């Protein structure tokens, strides 16, 4: 599954990416170069973060599902136990 961003999101990211390169690495690039770099990052590096997020979510859900019986349990036949005599 490839990670795709909307054109609006890319337009929001591009200035930040250009600023980061300029301020942190003293590299000036244009919008087209920033878009190429962003595309590379999305195709080559972002899947590592995506896969980690999926694994973390799976572990979280499995942990909660294993305890589902204890978390979502209601004792049966309690009418007579709770009724005052």
C-alpha cells in the first residue's frame, strides 16, 4: 500500500520541507525539488513509520481484545441477589 497525500497536503508540507533544508542544512531548493524529495521520502522511508504504526495498533487492539471478556462482562441472574428481602 503506497502512502499518498492530497495535493493540498503536499502544498502545506513543501514550505516546511524547504525551510528545514535551508535552516538546518543550508540547502536552498525550489518547490519542484521539494516535491521530488517529499515523493522519495513517502515511497522509500514513510512505509517504515506506517508499518510500525500498524504493528503498534495491532498490539494495542490485541491486548484489549484479550481482556475483553473481563472488561465487558455482566453477571447473569442477579435479580434475586440484589433484591431486598
